[in-house]
């Protein structure tokens, strides 16, 4: 989502700021802008669309100065226009903002400003300016203004008569400051700047960043000290490595990252999670899992597997619902939070809510430097490496791997499986499943051919039973988010309770069939859809559906329990092919952001 970068030091600010914006680009944005402070004046350039548009404008504008801020905006309040893009300026104040100021209407009314934009940010900027005009002190202005805001924010603020200085302040949105490029930088993601050492701001912290150093203050303006951190170079810089799209590269990496994740959490043949006591799993009498989007779908698979292997049922929650659900927890409860980025606003809010009630919070997280890693009591890292494409592919598969191991751990400590059984299943995961997740050239040709055939299809219904039915939710999300084909996921048997009225000639029916026990039931449901004109694709276990007139995507599955690892890469590749055939960009689908940092 929105990204912010700031720099002050002995070098020109613009290359550092725009370099940071490019590094944040993958998160998704629809406009961008920069401001450079020089000689008591600020110059601002903003553009809608890709960063290339901003760069072209900057070439003409030739902004010079050693203190500057920049922003990539993902519109929340107000449409995508240059006026609504950041930086915003009112009087002597110039700022960029991530997050949402919820009480922006009343904040705006506290000032006497003729607003140009429809954004909450300009209202906040006006309040900063009003207070600055009164006291003439940047730090005091920041702390006083922040007392008035309701909502989430990370701000970088410059005042025109405070040369070479910017302020950084946060509440609920990530923000780091540190040494970089012969000066000092601030950024919403530590990976986007080339930091020497850096400091993570906590909610309420203010950093005053000058060309000579950084000082930290609490929310009342009292000096505080912060611990210096060294960036972990665990994630390689974004690079397509010759692939036309990140999504394709990331799908290719699935067998490798799956192996990495499994190897990181299997020790002596059994599941192992460093820093997480066995007691946590022993005490889990109910599986509670929270996540959004793909992460939520991974949770649904986990619940299914848990029921099968441990007999323990679960409650899987969408984070934006869970946070306002009023669920009561106590210190004996544990909640699992799944998040690739570790920065999803709703998921973070749920972590805080559960911690406040004394429950144990266990994060299944991909980004090791993320807020979720910092805030959860225990963390199980997925080792997918950096995932740049908006559509989650390899991260989902590694989430599944970590969750399967959690269930196996539960089975072991609760005694629902013997040690030998768990060891056997861990071995199968490591040795068989990684291979089954790999797509051969023949697989790719088949899937691409089927995608060509269905490329004009406007509606696609994903259907399956049992475990296949929960996989359908993710398969459907993948298709709609990047190819813009309307799709829905249904348990096969549920179609005839209403939805089958939508199945007519030309409607796509994408069936997932991997479970021997449910095979005939599933076929019955597929036939009901086919009889009404639905064109059927069957992603199925090798040998299934041979006598049927379906478009087949067969896959080798040696153990039904592990079917998701063979099935997911195939439905992901199908969504990718549909998108490429439609000449759309799978890495940056419209309206979406990689990391959803507002609620
Ligand atoms: O970073 P997170 O795992 O917390 O993100 C959750 C969702 O926003 C994310 O999975 C989203 O649904 C993806 N775009 C799906 O491909």
C-alpha cells in the first residue's frame, strides 16, 4: 500500500527518495510524489500512475536539495488525482502520510483552511501547520497534533523554515529511521533503503531527523533512547531473474521454498519450532486461526487437516471481522496469526487484541523483520523469501507447510498419532510433496491450452468437496484478483441450493477432485453443472475423470492428505495463464496492494 521515504544528509535527497519509492513499488500504488526542501522553499512534484510518470516530470523539474520526502499513494480518501497525491502542503508544512486519519473532518474544522484535495492527509497537514504557526517549534507541533488524531498513521513532516530537518512519527503504521547514503533516511519498510543501522519507531515515538543525526522523543516530547538494529539481509533484492513476471518466478520457486520451510521446522524427523514450547500445542483444545485473504484460506486448510489428524476442530477468522467480534480469551488460550507480510493492519490489530487479553499469540509469518514477528509471543517463519507479485503463490504454499507441521506437532504432543506416524508423515512431506508441487513442461502446456480455451469465459465456479472445497476458495481468489474474471467458490454439493441457477452455456466450472472417498459424489455434482451448459475443467488426481469429457489437469498425488501441495501450484498457474492471455499485468493487478496497511 502507500509507501513513504525521507532523506536528509550531505547528498542530494532525490535519488535516495525515488530509489526507496521504486523499492516500495511492488506494494501497490496509484500515484506518487516527492518534495525537496531547499533555501526555505519546498518544491513538490506529483503524478498519477506509474513511478515512471513521476520520474519523467522530475527530469524536467530538476529539483535540488539535500532534504526531501516522497510517497506512493494507494487511494483511500479521494480519487486518484495529482491533487490528492502526496506530499501535501499547507503554509509552512509539507508532509507525506501512510494510514487513515479517521476524524479528518473534525481535524479539518480545527483549522481555517481552504482545502484543495479531498484527502484526510491535507486536513492533518493543516492542523500541523496551524499549530506550527502558533508555537514555531517542529517537535512541539508534532506531539500536539498527534494528540488530536484518531486513526493510524506514519508521517514524515518538513517545515519550510527548519532547514535540513524532517520529523517522523507513527501510530499503527510501520516506520523506521536510520543511517543511509551519507545521511539519515526514514522509510515505511526497512528493506526499501540501504540502511547501515536503523531504529524501529514504536507507536507514539517521534524522530527528529537532521543532517547531523537522529534524536528520539516520546509522545509528550521527552527525549528517549532507542535500540540500534542492523538490517537482516535475509531477503534478496527484488529481481525477476529473467522471468517476464515476478508471479511466474515465484511459482517456479515453490518446490525450493517448500523444502526450505520444511527443513527449517523438521528436526530429527519431527516438527520443531524454535522458541515455542510443546505446552502451547498440548493446551490447544481448539484451533483458533486469524488471517486475511490467502492467509485466511491457508487457515481453512489447516482446520481441515487438524480435524482429520487430531480430532481438534477450529475457528478460522477473517482478521477484519475478528477484531470487532468481541471474542473472549484468557491466558490459557493460543491464537495463530497467518501473515506473509507481517504488516497487515487488521491482523496486527487482532494480535494486539489477543495479547491484551493474555492469550498466547503465535505468528506464522514470512517477513522476518515485520511488526508481526516483533509483536507475537512465538513465531514460526515461513521461508518463502521475498514475494513481490501481489497474488500470493509461494507464500501460500509455505504457509500450508508450516501449518501442516503445527498439526503434526499437535498430533504428537496430544498422542493422536504415534511418533513413528508423525515421523513418516514428515518424511513424506519432505521427500514426496516437494516433487509433486513442481509443474512439468507438459503440465504447463496443458494448463495454458485450457486457459486459452476459457479465456473469454466471464464467470467461473470453483467446486470441490472436503479438503478440495477449501482449496477452491484460494483458487477462486487467485483467478479473480489478477485476471478480473468473476469467480466464486462453492462446496460441490451446495450448488443446487441456489447457485446452480447461474450455470448456463459457457459458464466455467473448475472442479478440484483429489479425494478418493468423495470422488463419485463430486462427479455427480459436476454432471449436474455440465447438464446445464457448464464447461468443466477438472484439476484432479491422476487417473480420475478419464472417461469424462472434461478439460483435465491431472496431477500426481501420492497421499490425499497432502493434495494441496500438488493442487495449489496448478490452479495458481491457470490464473496466471488466464491473465497473460488477457494481456494484463499479473504482478500489479488493479486496485490491489501487496501489503494492506489500512483497515
Ligand atoms: O501479508 P498478508 O499475508 O497478511 O496478506 C493478506 C492478504 O492481503 C493477501 O493474502 C491477499 O489476499 C493476496 N493478494 C492474495 O493473493
